[in-house]
C-alpha cells in the first residue's frame, strides 16, 4: 500500500523586537480619537457601594455609584473558571456590545459605566482599577525588551496556572522572568512553554533562559501546547479576531503580538495582553467592521524609567481597531498603541484556564522532560467538507462528505526514532457507539524535533446521520517508544451533522417574503405567535443569537434589493 505520510517543517512567525518587517514601509495613518479618563487618584472602599467621581484634568466627567447601570443590560456574568468576573453589556445605542474579562468584584460596575460614558469619544484609558497588568521599568539593562514576558505573566496569572506553581501575582512572576532570561525580544508562546516545561525558543535572535536547561519546568506533568495555541492574525481578517473573541469567552488568557510603526516606519515587535472587544451588532461576525475596538493592558503604559513596577498604575486601554488589507496576503487590523505609534496585529497566543480535573501525565514510563526526550503530539487536525482546504469546521450539512487530515508533531528536543501507528475513530456522542474506524499506514519513522508528520486528506466513507460526533486520532497506543508524554498521543475534535435551511425563511415555506418580516416584527413586539427554536434560527439573519427588529430591518432591505452585508436567502445549517 502506498504510504500517505508527508513531512512538513514547522514555521512559527515570531514577534521579535527588531524582527523582519512583514508589512509595507508606510502604514496608512488616522488621527487618534478620544482622550484619557484619568482615574489614578481614585480611592474606593472594600465594596463598590460608596461610588466616586471620575475627573479628567481636574474636571468631573463621570459620577459612578453602585446602582443599576442606566441603559445597560446583562451587566455582570458569573465568576469565570479562573476566579475573575466578566462584563458583557450593550451600550445605550443598542448595537454596540462590550465584552470584558479579568475584572474583580470591586471594579466591574465602575468600568462598565466608564466605558459607556467614554466610548462616545472613541479610544480611551482606565487607570488604577485593580487590573492584572505586569509593568516594566523600561530599564535597558533589565526589562525594556521583555514585553512578551510581562504578557506571559499576565496570562498565566489570569488563567490560574501561576497559582498552581505558587505565584500569587503577575508582578512576582514577571520578576522571575526578568531574573531568568536575557533582556531580548521573544514570544509569549515560548514564555509559557518555559514556565510549564522548561523549553526554550530555538530562534537565535530571541531571548534565551540564562540557566537552560535548569530553569522553568514548574508544571512538568502538563504538556504546555495542549493548552497554549498560536492564532495567526496577519492574513485571517475577522476570522482571526473572532477566534480570540471566542477564546476570551471560554475563559482563556490572550497575549497579542503586533508590529509597531512610528510615522510609517517599523520600530519592532511588541506584546500586550488582551482582555476584551467592542463589537457592532449591525454587522455579521465575519465582517471586519464587526470588531470595533480591542481592550488591552500594556507593560509599556507607564513611561517613567525606574518606577517601581509594583506601584506603577495599572492601565487598561480601549483602542479603536482599523481594518487593514494589503497586497501579499495581509488582512488584519491596526490600532494606535500611543498617540504616535501604530500597532499592526501579527499573531496571538491563547492559554486555556486551569481547572480541576485536567488531564495530566500519570504513566511512570513517561519522562515528563521534553528537553531530553521526544514527544509526539497531535498538533493539527483539519476537518472539512472540502478535500483540499486546510481548515477545521465544527458543523456539516447532512449528506456532505467529511474529510479529515491529522498532523503529528515531535515537540521534544531530540529525534523520535521508532514505530508509528495511527488509529482514527468516530463516536456518536449521543449513543456512545463507534460509527467509523480506520488504521493508517505507518511503520518505523524518524521525526526530528519540531517537524510535522502528516497524512493526505481522507474521507469518512459513510453518510453520517444528523447528530453530534467526536473524531479522534491516536498514535502508538502500545507506548513502545519512550516519550516525554503519552497522554497527549491522542487528539479529538467535536463536530455536528445537521439539516439545512434557507436563511430568512421564518415560516419554513422555502422562500423569503414579507410574511417572514411580519413574523419577526411580531416576535420582537412580544406577541405570542408560537415560533419554535428552528423558526427563530432561520430568522436570525445576522447570526447574533437572537431574533429582533434588526433582523426584520435587514430582511426588509434585502427584499427591497438594497445591498446588505448578510447572506439572506442562502443555505444555512441548523445548530
């Protein structure tokens, strides 16, 4: 039988200070809008009941009290998995949605109302409200290039992993990085990898741990890349930012990497920590105008050399996102990180939160040391209804052909040289029964460190019934060849098979007409017309999860042949 394996070299785009320019020499500039809401003198009690006045240059701009926020809805969610609060609310204009996380019970209502007041003017800044915000001193001999380490410390603290290793604050953890690394540019992916497993970045221009291999490795029972992920933002457009939005909502920490430009000339790379987004519900989530602003903390936000990082103001900034497209495949966003500097989004690192019960290595045969052992892991897993497309879908129309393509990575620092067997299994999540299995050709292989071993796309030959499924690819079930970890030798994806419908066809008669608009308007007016969940999904033309007057307006515009940004009267797949 012809072998289907193909070897692919690993390439990770790094955001390094002084790195290679990947954008044009001149970035289109816009005048920054808005100003700063200075809260640095704010004093508040142990509970937010007392309220306070926000001032800007001594002038009162906002009075805040612990009251129901006028004009705002869905203000505060439950505590997230990592112990912080999440704010999710609509501004008084009815279409601008704010999602923000990493808050404490003492600042959420204040932040919510300050955003509502300040967002009218565009970008703005909030100061000293107890955010997670590791700060540099900007000392050229100590930390001025360690933005990636500060962001790593923020993310590890927020997600709860730092606490598992005994670190109680981002400041404590950042100082560990300062003591452990050269003062050079780097990447949060490897900053997190070093903290978990003691691994280093092999790029010679990036920061190296000064005592490698005898440093880091604070969580050796967990393979860090099972929880950390690099998200490309250079050419992903709204889809890339949408992934970050979903990760934040799932409780993940997010570090953003950007190329910094001053007057159109590149200065280098920079990492900040992302805490939320402002979105515009008038647009589809796939439209780049849907994402209006990004909310960040920045280790460079205090410009005073030598300031005590532990007492430096914690600053959270809401920065207007500007869509950017350019020849050569650039499809991203930029924002003003200072009044004069433009940050062009490059990539991002996300980290899942620590929770009890996460899978850890328990096999006594595993070395739990990637510095001295190979480690095969399912690193990429494509699932699509298009054979040649390397993308992963989660929902498929009934009757479509489903293709799968796993890629395996040697994440250890030494060669893997041994047997390689792969099994594929699809399980019906409702019944628990296995509906498809296949063993892929393998044999003895040699996989050098950081190299992929992949397969050509294969299809599930049978038509799957409507339902929920899990597909799993597992390697070397016999564990005959020693590795750093065995628990990560399998990777799974959940997916759905569903019937299709016509978007906008509320009454289900296979056409979009004025009667559908009437049904949406009656539903929005709280008239009892008996629409079921499927009817409401068909009418939710902007796919924001609800059926309201905005869906009626968009459908009316479509029927009047007015251009809109949504695919009304095309095929959708039920949830």
